C-alpha cells in the first residue's frame, strides 16, 4: 500500500513540510588520473615561453684497448637524434551558470562547476600520456588483447627493461581494473595482499609488483577488446604543462550568466623508447 493511501483526503494540501534539498552535491563519478605524476616534468621550467624545446640525447661509447704508437679513435657520444617536445595540446572546458539559478540555489554552484571544469582538463592531460603507451619499445609489448595478464607477462616486461639497462627505481605499472582482478587470482600476490597491513594509496595496488608500484585507472587508451597498459620508467615519457588549469570567471550581465572556463596548454613526448613497454589488458 502506498503511503498516500493512508492520508485523509485533503490533509496533505499545504500542511506537510516541503521537500528538502541537500546542500551536499553528489559529484559525478571520476576516473583515477595517475599517469601525470609518474613521468618526467623536468623540462617545464625551460618551456615558459615558445612552442618547442629541443632535447639533446647521448649514446654510449665503447672503450678500446690502447695500442702503443697509435692514436685512439675519437668517440662521439652525441651522434644520435634529439627529441623535440612540442607544446601542441590546448583544451578548455567552459561551464555556464545562469544568474537566476545562482541566486535561488542554496548550494555553491560556482565551486562545483569549477571542480568539474578542472577535472575535464585533467582527464584529457592524463589521456594524452596514456596514448603514448602503444609506441613504447618500438610498438612491441606483452600480453594479448582481450586476454588476462599473467605472471609470465609481468616477468617478461621486467626482463626487457632490465636487459635495456633501465634503472630499477622510478618504474611503475599502469593498468586498468581488469588487470587488478587478474593479479588477484595469482596466488603469490594474493597472499602478500591479504597479510599486508600498509595503507593503500590512491589508485594503487596494495603491494609493489616486482619492485614497482601498480597504479589502476580507467583512463587508458583502448586497443580493441582491452586497453593498452604499460610498465615504464619515469624517463620513458615527458610532459610540459605551459598553462596549468587557468580559470577565467567571466560575468556576462547582458546574458544574465556567469561563464567559468578552465584552460590548459601542454605537450607530451616519448623520451626513451626502451624505458617502457606496452602491456595489453583483458577488457576496456
């Protein structure tokens, strides 16, 4: 029986307390954005102005045995192509709030609009880095699109970076939730996870996987059935944000509205191709 059926006719007219509206806003569900903090940011200070930065690279040279009476062959550690980091990503996320709604609402519409506008930009920035995963290690990688990530896949990725002399520190796994589920089925990782008592950081799996933290996000690029994850060192990719979340609040009284517009200007580049490899995931 509906509750209205138990109320005498006419009693509910202008006698009950009106509906209440919460002052708390239920925010839109947001993806974990984890890639930006784990890549190289060191070039941002050099790109305050201009559209591109040329980054010189070195190659290894080989020592040779001394031959008495013979001059050694001169080595050139700079005989390799450099990298050009171009600032070519320019995005905005304008939001409009009309004066009537702002005046009559009991929640802070402007503050919530600013949060959503800023998140929209952060998501695009993170995605621009995720799009580079597919080209790491010459476009080669591990795992099968649409299939579970196995322990052998993880070990093969570690072996590749080890053989490329990539430093063991500052490496990170970046995966989607399907890989987290796959790893929870691997006995040795489940046991470590179950008995661990340390705190889980935002976006992180509880324990390091072969010496590197595992970050989980829904913001990876789609391959086909699954996504393109990665195992990478900090210097595999670089980002330079020239204009970081600039917020303009423009009153438009003749239109009876306030425009909140967040803009960002940045560029991303692959620095060291061998410092990472793609890992294909089970589902997108």
